[in-house]
C-alpha cells in the first residue's frame, strides 16, 4: 500500500468479494511511497501467482 491506498479500502474490496461469494483473498502489499502504481513493484506471473520486487543493497 502507498499514499494512494488504505487498509480500509482493501478491507472494503474483500467485503465486496465475500458478499458476491468470489473466492479471492485480498493481500495488502506495503511498498515504497515513491512509486505511484502497483505494477511498478509487483509482477503477475500467473492468474494466482505474483512476486514483489525488492531492492537489494550491495555491501
């Protein structure tokens, strides 16, 4: 989640899915607030699989 989303919004989406008996789990993802869009930090691999990009620091 970033500046443009909230935990409450995620909960609301989950409630709508549950109400319509859509078996999908909403998983809030924390990410860098400098990114405006989720696709800048998250890639979809398959319909039920994705990964979050992370920064790796060199030591």
